[in-house]
C-alpha cells in the first residue's frame, strides 16, 4: 500500500508508527509544515518526509488526513485536482462530516471517516469507521489498516458522536476508575507504585477475559463471587453508592455536551 499521512502530528505519527511496525506500507509520505520534528522518520527507507501535500498525494493511493479541523477544507481544496479513482480518503478529523468532505471534493470519491483513540500510540486503539456510499467498497481496507493498531468497528456516521464518548472520552473514564482502584489499594497498605501496577494489570486482565472468551461481564463476575463473600459485598456497596448509575449518567452527560457543540 502506498500511504500518505497528511498532518504528521501526534495522531498522524502514532498511525505511521503502527503501520511501519507491522510492515503495512510499501511506501509512506509524511507531511507537516515544519518537518524538523519528524525528520527522524527519514531513517526508514520507505518513508519520505515533506511539507508538500501535493507531492504526497501524487505518490500515494491511501490518504490519511490528521490535520486540525480548521485547516482541513483548505487542504482538501488544494489537492482535489490530483485525486483519481485509485485514491482512498481517510479522515481522522472529529466533527468534520462526510457531507462536508463531499462538498469540497465531490461524492465520486472513496471517503472514509475513522475515529481512533489515544491508545493507538500503544497499538490498542478502538477505532470506529464509517463511509460514504462509494467508500463502503474500501471499508475492509480501512479496517485492515487500523486493526494493525488495535481493533476497529464499522458504524453508521450517525453514531460517530456516541462512539466518541464511549471510545475517546471512554479512555479518560477508565483512567479514573483505575485511579480510584489505585487509591483504594493505597488505603489497604500498598505503596503508590505497587497500587497502580495492581490496578492497571487487573483492569487489563478483566478486559482480556471478555475479549478472549466473548462472555458477558456478569458471567465473569459470577466466577469471582461466592455467597456471603467479600467480592459480592464490595460490589453491592458500590451499587448502593451509585457506581453503575454514575457511569451511565456521566456517559449521557458527555453525549449531551458533544451534541450541543454540533448544534451551535
């Protein structure tokens, strides 16, 4: 695959690293206005670093845009005359819908939106993907790219805001739960470093159990709880204090806020 990443900032470089580590590109162009900060990527034989977006587009088939939303329309405008039937346009830009992209470059292009989260930097992103009608033919290709950096799921564009809350904001929600578990472990006598290590790896193990088994969370909970035991006692106290309801209310509040931004 001949890939260009237009806008090699933090997200763009995370994507580049994931593709390079998995040997997922025959050639790669990385673009940025100031290329000094990405010059190290020139050590890869297949990578070209440039501030020329048009050069990158001309020499690539898959165009991954990771620029600031305010600059996206102008960048699309500046390269649209170079787009061919071979190009796949993949946008990682939050809040810039497919209809707005089509308004600049036309509907007769393979257009895909992707929403990775910050865990893409460690190859563990949950990336949601949607496309225009023509772009459906390139969904599997897009998933193959992002599956190299975690897991991907195709969803309707109408659910992208909800997915932002669950998957992007969700990283912060899980971090807060890990922090709370760490604080509890400290109170029980572990030092801070030990407490965080215990919390992190227990969280990782819990998620892995569900991913590998496909079980419902309650099935795994039943394996841990015993009648009159410490686990069910702790779970019930958490529910009495509103654990599940607080999480759900927080998710809904985040969704209401992101919806408010869209309507302004």
